[in-house]
C-alpha cells in the first residue's frame, strides 16, 4: 500500500502536456523550458506524429524529465509507455482498462484516467486501481473545442470523496487556474497556456506559484 501512495504523490502541481510538435528538436527545447519553470509532471501527447516518431520523441523525453525529477506520463499508449520506461500512462475513454495497463506496466507505474465530467467514471477508476483521475474541460479549449464541460461543483465533490490526486484540464490559464486549485485540483493539466507562451519558462513558473498560494 505504501508503494501506491508514493506513486500518487507524484501527481501534483503543473502537469504540462506536450503540443503536437513534429520537429523533435523544437519539442525538446520547449519541454526543457517548461521543466526549468517547475512543471512536476510531463505528459507526452502528439496526435500528429506517426508511431515511429512517437517512439523517437518519447525516448528522448524520458532522460530529460529524469534530469529535472519530473514525472513522465505517456498519453493513450500503454505499449509506448512500457517501451520507453515512462513513469506511467494516461488512459482516455477508448484506451483500454486500468487492469490491462497494470498487467502490462506493473504495480510500480502510474495509471491515470480521463473521467471528463462524470463522477461515476472516477468512482469506477478508483475501484479499478487508478492512481489519479482527470476531469474537464472546465473552460473552452482550443485543443478539444467539443469536450464535455466539467463544473467546479464536480471538482469539489471529487476532492471531498476521492482519496487520490485530481487533475483538472481544459482551457486552463493563469487567470482561471487558481479557482480550480481552490476547488480541489491537485494538478493543472495545461498545453497552450505554457507551450504557446512567449516565455515558456516564465509561464511555467507562474503556474507553479499558484500552487504555493493554495489555501485549501
């Protein structure tokens, strides 16, 4: 049980999700800046890359995240997470079960689950042994404009009733992120607000400061 608690403690703070970047050198440059800015979790996600490029990029990101002591999560792909020795995988609604991922990755890896705006999905994820759950979108998102809308009330309920980290995602900015933290989010999953910033490192630092100001 202590092993599971240790895994869960790794999901907190700024949870940066990579943009759809085909230029690997540019991706690594941007990721280094976001890690220098204090991102504690990095999720590799690239919907434009083919399988070969995803292997290359994830393989190069693994030592970079280790250098900054950041948790490295692979989006959707259990096999890729295993192949590059990532810290874990994030599963969407169509990405297979927690049990299947656990069997492939082992008990020491992190498994997160997208629960969108449905509390019952989070309850099921807890029962299946997930290490964290993610809700969203809380705000309009340019990455997923048609995503279901989650509410602060849902986040508050999850904070009260679920004994595992909660990640908020969807249209999060420095201006609206604090209210999600105050409502119970342990981590803020962000793409555009950091990777699209003029100064990526500074944007990451500003998100990290939001967590130091948490009052709940």
